[in-house]
């Protein structure tokens, strides 16, 4: 309903005093008030009827009209009952703020205006609701038949006369109309916004979130609309309908992801339990990965935030979508105060995984606040047989990045742990058993603590005094224990080579 349709009703005898250019403004409702500042009760588009009880002087008119203008009302109707006519200062204030003002004669009650307007508004809303419901039923049926958001959003947006685009929290485009704005710029604004919906880019775009699972902004999609300057939130009419369509797609996708995560959890358990190559082949196939691919393993952890337990999984999944549509992401067994997740992805030769992840982290960092996202990345590993070593590399790289927001690749590090990670698990176990097996057996039989003594001795650099002090034993007792180590293993701890062997064997054990 337009303002002109209200003013043109003869029985209401309404006289427009200023703002003729606003006769075609839409009316959303009629609101009656005598508050000096009614803005908290206004949503925009109202006809505000007032008896001017609030007016004590000319300055009061300016304050009242300014509040109504800020709330984007359609018009003000002033009754003649108190002053006999509309004061000139109220007319002047409405003219300054561009708010149409009409006079309500004393013989016409506000109730008559409300009763004249409401039936038309209800009829229009009922007609619009029927149209929306019919369209929603059609969309639900289409999505159930296999249609996707990228196919449905453009025609629905065109039908509503809207321009809009859907993005992931990294700015990855999901669907939208033509001429999409830069997603990474909008994603940073979305993640940094103190409240939603919000307008960005000088008011050109209005952003609204679409939550998924888990319910956190770092795991949410968002819709960017070409903003409506007349709407208080910037969201144009019809935005809610499109947001509902996006939410329906997101809910369907979350169900698919839930199944995929169960398969990824199975692969994670196989890697944690030292499964053989045949089992690993079956595990990667179930996750949609080819066993002979070139894989990269990743370990990621969020720290400094109180977040849902599966948020890190969702964040790593999203970051890896720029690498490949298929990735297996699963929680790791707890190894510290902050939970970490493991990701396995097949990598095309031309993709620089650390660079892709750093770009994603640069965007996601806007939503971390005081939190930190640390990601460790392995070197490329060919075939499933190399996966356990790649996982060990990623763990070590993550340990190097822990406590800060960073992406660390194992190729950037130099450590014996990376060397051990590339050795097959069977070879590492055999090496450990040959060196430490006799000591473990002796400790079990005699409670002698030879393995611990050896570890402390090497950690102290072979210093007898420091090691004895750390173990709270006499130096002679320490010498006796080390002699037993040498006798049981056939090694000489005065030799550097034997010390290195023991050091590596102990690291394999840990």
C-alpha cells in the first residue's frame, strides 16, 4: 500500500502539508504515539499518527521529526485536537528532514485511519504470503529432486528483483547472480562484524549469516545483498526468502558432510592404530581418494578460544576446499591441552598447499579474535604406504607452529623427527626393539629404571654429576646402572655413534 492510497480516501479528509514527493512511499503499518522519541518502536515504513502531547515548544518538533526520519518512517500525521491546527514549526521540521506531513482534522479519529489502512495491508500481506509459500514449496520440491542452490538462486533472485551472492567464511563463492563482488573482502568484513546483519563497502552491500553445524561464524556461510539504502538494516525486501533458501541448501550439505566425517574418522583410526597398506587403501577409497595419489597430511589446532569441539574440523575442511573437493578430516587423539585435527588430501602437482592455506588463514584470522590457528603440513607423499610418515611429519610441523597463527611445512624444518617419520613403522619398531628391548625386559623383571636412567643420562649430555642429581642417586649408583645398560645392549656410551643410536631409539618410543 502506498501513502497516496491513504491520502486519497475522501472520508478521512487528510490534508498533505509538506512532502508531496513522498506520496509513492510504501506503508508497512500505522503507529499511534505521543512519545517525544518513538524511534525504538519503529522499524521503517510506518505512518506515525500523533496528537502532539509531547510538544511544549518549537524545539520539540525538531527532536520528534528527527527521530522519525532516522527510523525511515513513511509519513507523520498530526491531529488538530490539542492545538486546533498543525504548528508551523512541525511543518518546517518535516520539510527539513524530507518527511511527508499530513493534517488529521479534529472530527477524524486515529482509529478511523487505522481501520481504513489495516484491511488493505492485511490483504496485500496475505497475497504476498501465498506467493512466498507457493514459491517455497516449489523450491523445496526442486531441491528434493536434486536441484542445487547454484541453479535455483539466480532465477529466484531475479523474480524478487534482487542481486545477491553466497560465500563461505573464506570468501569461496557458492552461488549468486552476475557480477559478484570480491569474496575475500566481504568475508573479512563478515568475520570481523560486531553484529549481523551489517552493511559494508560504504553501505553498498548488506551481509547476513547462515549458520551451519557447528554454530560458529568461522563455520557459517553468509549472503551478500546489494543493500537497500531505505531499509534500516540495509536488507532489501525479499531477503528473508533467499536466506531461507540458502539455509535449506546448507542443511542438506551438513547431512552429507556428517556422513563423510564418519568415513574420515575410520581412516583416522586406521592411521592411529598402525593399519597395514591394504586397510589404508580401503580407508582412503571410502573417503573418495585414490590410493595411488600424491597426498599431503595436515594437522591443525585452534587455541585460545572456547569453541565447539568440531569447529577445527569444519575450519580445516573449508580451508582445504581450495585444494581439492575431496579431503578426509578427523579429530586426532588428544595429545595436549588443545585438541587437534588431522587432514588427508590428494594434491594436484601444480597446487602449493602451504600457500593456499596461508591465504585462507589470512581471511579466517578476522574471526579468530584472541584465538590462534596453527597448521602443520607434510611434504607430498606418493601412495597410501607413505601416509603414516606424512602424518608424523605433519604432527611435528604442527608442534613447531603451536601457540601462534601460522602454517608451517615440514620441508621448512630440519629435525631427526622428520627423518624418523619417513622410515617405515616396522623398521622403526625393529630398531627400537633391538636397542631398548633388553633394557625394557630387565626393568620389568628387576624394577631397575634402566630406560629412564639412559634417557636422563643422554638429556644431561653425559654429565655424571647432573644426571645423578636429577635422578636423586649417588654417582656410583648411576655408574653401575649405565654399566648394566652397556652390558645388556653391547653398546659403549662413551662412543658418540652409540649415544646417537640410543637417542633415536628413545624418540621412537616416545
